[in-house]
């Protein structure tokens, strides 16, 4: 499940509701926690299957307010958000400190990851990707070859793993197979990425048999390995081992910097989530280029509409 993300809400006023019916005073911790839980559920329209846990209250650095952590979880995954609550238990404020001591891109581990584009480019596009995600397929086709052709040597692209395992059953296996190729040959990794994103429906097959999907992915991996001359014994051993640790580490990294869906890109630190129109993507890339002291390429000229009566 994608990581929960609460939108910034300045003030949430806690309704007293029916707390008096519980027989406990309104400032009883259990009553206050229940009011917090109800307000969080209502304000953010949470699904009933999402658990809301109010943590231990502690003093805050803001006069008149305590700090209380609230954890949202479902299916073993979740996230914790800090709130401030005033002393008379009537108001809570979502509280988030933003660390600006270092560039966000420094929080993304890219060493050893395959790159496309100019390795010395001043603009880096990091894409948290899911090989089974249909939206990822669309953004992959936008990046390659369209945007890469437009920007030439001015950008480089790096993919990180963020398979949504709850809804995409073969995405984790594909990520592991891709990394087995990447360990030996970056071009083989990108060839696998190109093929997989373009052929998601064929890999899933009409019966959606997970064992068959795994076999198909392994076959694609072997084919790309042969094509790019990697050590096949080493590749086969890696595929059979199916070590998910590197993929899991990438997912944890993504969670920490706010990835909650795929695709999510960071273009020199600026976040771009989901499918965006081409002009929006170009705008972000152009802004990054200008910030880096480079001149963006000319915008594409829109095709002229045919004149009335033209044959």
C-alpha cells in the first residue's frame, strides 16, 4: 500500500461530540484520544481498514502545546505524523519539521545504479519505478525516447525500485531480476526495463498465473543477459536466489523522502508525482537547467491546425 501522506492542515478543531455519554470527564486521556482519532478519520477521509493509533503525549517546543504522534497503518505498513495539541484539548495542529540542511538528492543512494544520458549532466532525474505499474509504463515511454531526445546530454536518468507489492504481484520479482542484470551490465538493465514496461500485459498473461509470470520474467532476464554478454552462471544464480534486500532498501528510502505512489520522480530535488503532461515535465526540467546555469532547448512547436476546407 502506498505510504500515507496527510495534507497540510493548519488547525483541526476537536468536536466534543458524545464524549459526555462515556461517563468519563472530557479531559480523560482515553476520551481525548478518541476525539483525535475521530477527527483524523473524518478530516482525511480515511478508509475504515486503516488503523489510527495515538501515541504518547510529550512536551513540545511551542508554548501552550504538547506533541502527540499519530500512526496510520494498514497491512503491516504505515507512517507516523506529529501533531501539536493545546493544553485545553480543543485544538490540534499538524506539525512537520522540514530539514533543509542538505540537498534532497543527497538522501537518494544512486551509486552503482544504471544511468541513461550524460553521466556528467547537471540535471538528474531519479524515478521511483514499478515494472508492473501501467502509469510507470506511460512515463517510461515519455522519458524514452521523447524527453531524452529533446534534452540530449543535458540530463541523466536513474531508476530506483518502489514496487507496490500489495497490488502488483510480479513487480518485486521483476525488480530483483532487473538488478541481477544491473550488477553486470547497465545496458542490459535498461533493455529489460524497456521491454518490461512495453509488454506488461503479455507478462501478466490472460490467466494471471503468478508462477508463469515469474518464469516469463526470468526468461526475459536470461535473453537480455545473453544479448549483452553477461556471465550467465552468475546471472542464473542471482535470479534463483531472489534476494529482495536491495529492493526493500530502495522502498524504505523512498518512504523516508515522501514517495507514496509510482511513478514518483525527483528532478534535481523537485518532486513530480504521477503522470504529468509533457509541458509540465519540460517546465520542471527547464527550471532545473536554468538553476544549474544551462540554457534549456527550445520548446517544441505545436503543429498548426489545418485550415478550413483543406483536403
